[in-house]
C-alpha cells in the first residue's frame, strides 16, 4: 500500500510581484510563470469588482490580481482537486480567504458553475497547444495541451456565461493561436476586441498575445501598443514595473462599448516592433 505522503508532490514556496504574493506550488512539473502575472496585469479590475478565473491551477494569476487591486475579489475554478485545494491554501497563506473562492469543477459542467456569482471581469490561460508531444507530467500536459473535448471555444463560452454584460474577458495565448482566440471570443458574444502583443525583445516577433473583449461590445477592434519584455538579458523598465511593482499593463484604456465616441484602432507607435508593412 502506497504512503500518501510519499505520493504527494514536493512543494516549494515562491514569491511574486516583489514579494507581495506568496505562492506554494509543486517544485517540478506545472509551475507558474510569466503568463500568469501578465494575465492578471491585463484585467481592468477596480476596487470592489469581482473577477472570475477559469483554470486557476495553484492560483498565481488570481493572487496577483488581488495583490494589484485592493478591495477586489476573485472566484477561481479549477478541475484538478489537488490544485484547487492548493489554490485555496494559497489564498489563506496570503490572508485573502475573505476575498477569494475556489470551486473545484470542470468548466464544461454548467450545473457545477450555475450558482457562482456573476463577475465584472473574467480571465483564463487555457490549454493552447493543439498538437505536438505532451509533457509526461499529467498536470502540465492538461494545462498546456488543448483537449479535443474542451476546445478553446468552450473556455470562452464559460467566460461569457460568468461575466456580466459590459464586463471584460481576457485570454493569454501563443501568437500562433491569435485568430483562433479572437474567433472564439467573438462567437460567444465578446466584441470591441483588442490584441496586446508581448514581444521578447524589440524587433522580434511576439510569442504571446493578450486578447481582451467586452461582453456585448460593439466598438472597433484594436491592436494595442504592446509590451517589450527584455532589453538584452535584462527586463525592460516597463516589464519590471509589472513583475516587481504590481503595475497594470501599460496602454490599456477601457474597451469601447460601441456607438458614439468609440475609439479608433490604435496605430503602432513609430519604430514599434509591430509593423503592418508586410
């Protein structure tokens, strides 16, 4: 008979946002990274607003959101029972159990999510790789490789059901899934879509994109100025402000609702790595 203590993964405590967030997570396999921090930084939440996160894992994005926006709250959904329990433990570790709820459920199970309170914003870092060799670590594979039974559209549909009309939804995806992500958002009722590229370095192609939309939005779609992450081997000042100082992503103005006064598509700034010249 196996000893449960021997089967449990080794845990490690990390710090995010310059020490503002304490995060216990498995020492190997599925671990929080840049995506979670940038996802939380892209949500335009204000004090007093509620944010829904789908696929929270051990809770890094939810914790970063709570650290960045005082007075906000989160409702986090996670299918894996062990990770859901760990996310709840991390809320308590940071003293935020009164600001967050973790629901262990599959995002496609409407009955399990029906009684969740409607949120002002939603965010998700869904499994995105369609093919290729999956990680031998089961949790890492589940977090990164899209399941045929739960395609990207199921994630955006769950977001749209959980966010109020006029609220925002945010995804982070590889740049190769840009069109899939925009299509999945639009198909379930998100409009006023915006793309924010994350460039590794100036002049290099973006590897990640943040996609934002407003439920029921009718304004124009936009390409935002984006963020350059590195200068040489160091983080840029803008990236450090997010990673260390809990700043929001720069260039995020409120998504247009549509109608009179809607904002036009942003043109890339002079010298920007994002060029439309072919």
